[in-house]
C-alpha cells in the first residue's frame, strides 16, 4: 500500500460509502484500500440499462469532492466495479 498525505480528518472508507449512497440510494457499496488508493464495488438497480462508462462516471462524480485538491483523501481508484443486482 502506498502512502498519500491528506488533510482529511475521519474515516475515508466511510466517506466514500456515504457519498456513493447519497448519489445511488439503496446501492450495495464495498470500499477497501488506504494510503490514497481504493477499490470500490457498487451494485445498484440504478445501473440498469446503462453502459459501463456511464455507471463508472456516476460513481466517480459522487466521490469527486474526495479526490479534489493536493490534500485529498482519495488519490486513485485502482479498481471500480459496477453491477446490477
């Protein structure tokens, strides 16, 4: 795991999950990782009929505020899997 300096205070994994759930209510969200690098799996009925790129963009938009700035807690999403139930 790499080390990434951040000014974020609190639970980064919890913040990722909360942000995704705010955008995709009822989704099943799994986030793992640390040191600025994370793996995310999201299962949501909202993805029905949407292509992979559109699904990924919706998740990344929901956590964009956690990726913004030099001291952002999320430096990279190493793996992003999006599925329908």
